[in-house]
C-alpha cells in the first residue's frame, strides 16, 4: 500500500485552484495518481463532481476538505479525509468558517489599499469567479496580473505573509471544532503541511500535542511545501505522536504550484499511510 500513488491534497476552482474538479481529476490520472482527494478550502461544493470525475477516470477517490483553524493566534490547516460529505454538523461548521472568510477578504482589501495597492478586493473578487470564497491566493493572482509582482509566491512573501501589510488577523474555528466536525462525519483529521507555519520547536510540539489531544489522527509528511529534510522531521513526528502519514501535493494551478499532482516521493516504509485506515471509504466505479 505504500507504493500507491496517492495525492490527498489539491484545490479546484471551487476554492482557490484554477482547474475545475473534472479537469483536476483528468490531470491526476494523466500524472499517474491512483488515489485522489479534492480538498478545497472550507468548501464541500466540489465533492460530488470530484467523486464522479474520479470514478469516470478510473481512479480511487476519498472525500476531502481543508479547514482553517486557529492555534495560538495563528492560522493552521486541517485536512479532512474519508468523511460523509452530507453530514449536517460538518456542513454547518464549514459554512461558519466560509462566512468569516468574506469579512476577512474585505479587511485584506482595506489593508492593501492603505499600503498603496487600491482595488485589490475587487480584483480578488474577479479572480475568484464562481468560487465559494475569496482567498488570499485570489489577491495574489490579481496583483500579479496588474504587474505589481512577478508571481504569487512573491506576493505572499512581500505583502500577505504574517507581519506584512496585507496580513489580517482573523478568528478561525478552534482545532477542537475543526477536528471534531471531521471526526463526527466519520473522517480522519490530518494536520496539513506543518512546516509552513514556521513555529518554534516548542510551539510546534504544543501544536502536535493539542492536535492529537482533540482527536487528530494524521499528518502530512509528504507535502508540496516540504523540503526533503522537513519530510524526515515530520516522519519522526508522525512516529513520536502515533499519527498516520499522509501525502499531498497541495496542487492549485499549472505553472503556479511548486509540486505537480502525484509527483511526491513514496512514504517511508516505517510509517502507516492514512489511506490504509480509510480503505473502506475509498470510492471506486
């Protein structure tokens, strides 16, 4: 099971990706993915389409989502896998997070205008199109399009990251809430791309302790955001905390994402893949 090409973290036009769920499923198959999950930010709207497209492409599918949660005043992400997408408690929790996102987007636009970048909220809305939310990536794409920055990664570094002019603090769901919604819907909660948070070692240990304490069961060891040394670190953390190991590219867009769908290395053999615990939840034709 370790050798299966599973990609359990990707985004479509429903949140902040540039490919529709159907196109993403086709790309996953073309890139050799055998087990796929669409994990749009704080939205379940693409799940039925993604599942049907994956089955049509002949690849296995696990329901997925990426929830925004708060920890010591910072935003962290929890990927949910293998849950019942019709669970009412999960649907209501996701709705509450998404409503908070709209207010944050307006505040980001105001902050960027004050920093000398007017019109970004309107530009982000246009970039979002039919998406269920307006994300920071939409702001970044707008600023690239109008020529202020070379690429979205530069935008995040200079204006959207913590401590930069466009960073707006926001109160997200708690870790207990996010993990609880996923677990109650029959899924497994996975801590997404932990290296991205840039916590101190003490803060990171506290994050893993709280995450497992509220029922979190997995961690992304292999992520499009992780370097090889970071993969080693989180493999050890998975073993120390008894967590299942996940693998996901965090793919958003061709030419924009650092890692292509299905392009990550194989999980280390001493880890237990999260998909083994979800074998009865994989949906196939």
